[in-house]
């Protein structure tokens, strides 16, 4: 059974094709903007134009536009191919990638909006240890668990404010999907935006 993984929720854009859990081909690019123009060609460049029996797509939190683009592509391809579509949390994939290098608990810290960061703790099994929140840097420092490992594109800043912590400055990569705990894949395709445009600063969780 083939699976297509899509992640366009951050400044990175990636797509990967798996067969029975084995990576066949994949691509990862840091593009900042332009996901709408790059994602579909990236998928089309995969073997068989990326056609798969199942599709996994990032639900966020992340860029409002990037999350919507990924979901729209996944839904359209799922309909065209009669493929099952499942979603996964962006921060959970970041945590899974970090745990592959450093087993144990990890805090994922990614760029949010309006000067905030998306922050979530994960336990030693890679499962969420609390909700994903959109927090100011100071609030993020006060709220994070006592673990030492911090992963994501705001990990270095969080470690600096905290005064300690091992940093993995990484972005989610669809090629790493098999690292994600299977229980975190969901049939619900509701986007996890992390915060609304008028959310109160430092108080928004999903």
C-alpha cells in the first residue's frame, strides 16, 4: 500500500511517497512563501505522479495559508484517487524527528504569528503532554516542561530565554512521517491553526 505524505504548514514544503513504510522518493525545500505554486509540482515529480492509496497531510499549527494549501491538495487528490486522507499535527512530526536523534521528552517550538510561538511538550513516547499553545516568548519560557531537548525553528531562542536546553533547529519534513506515532494520524481534517486572527496574546491553545 502506497502512502503520500504532504507538509506545507511552515516555511518548508515537502512531499514524500512510501510503499509499506519504505520511502520511495521525497522532496524537501525551504521556500518561505509560494507553497501554492510549488506543492502540486513537487507531488507530480514523485514516481507515478505521487499516486497513493492513503494520504497524510499536516493539519498545523503553522501558516494559515500553508495549512489550507496542504489540506486542499490532500482532499483533491484523495477524491481523485479514492484514497483515504488522514491528518497529523505539525508539532508532533517535529517532535518525532527530534526523538529519532535524541530519544526522550521534547518541547516543540515553532514560529507562530504576531510575535508568538507555537509550543507543545511531548513525552518520551512521542505523545502530546499537554495542548499546543500560541504563546509570547516569555509565556513560552514559563510554561514549558522541565525536559532538556527543544526542537523547531524557534528552539534556539527558547533555549536562550530559558538559560539551558539542547537545541535541534529543524522544520517538519514529510519524508520523516514513519517516525510519527500511528495514533496521532486522524481522519478528522479540521485545521489546527493554533490561534485565530483576533486571539488574545499568550492565551491561545488548540
